[in-house]
């Protein structure tokens, strides 16, 4: 699960002017928007655990299709890269779990 932040110039209904806003995304979906001028914040009713379950389900169910597609596109390249991918998977999984924990912790602290 990926949590990211972006600054954008948006119209604020409280300031009645175009001001800088901090937009927070969870898995590329808007989670919250906060005006940096008046600090008015709008938070979506997104359930982080549901988003996590949907993401994991999608990744697990699409894996066989993705592997088959990669194999058909270039079997020699696919087979050559397979040992490297298998060895790096624990590291990639550790990074994913850490990123997910940080996102959940940040969202829990905000509520």
C-alpha cells in the first residue's frame, strides 16, 4: 500500500481563493485534502484495511496471468531474469510490508 503527498493549487471554499493545498493519496486514490492557508481538511471515508485487502487480492489473482504474459513475450529474457527476481523477492516484500505499515500508522495517527 502506497501513501503519497502532493501540493496543488486548488480553490478553497473557506478562503474563497485559489490557495495551496496538500493532497494525500492512498494507492493513487485521494485520501485527504488540506488547505495550507486556513487548514480546512477534507478526509475521505476510505477504509485502509479494505484497500489493503483489495490490493493483495488483485496482486495474487493476477500473478499467474502476468507470469504467463511475460514468458510468452520473451521466454529467454524471462528465464534469465527469474533467478534474480526470486532472490530479490524477500527484499521487495520487506519494503512493501514496511511501506504498508507506515501508511497505516500515519492514517491511524490522523484519526
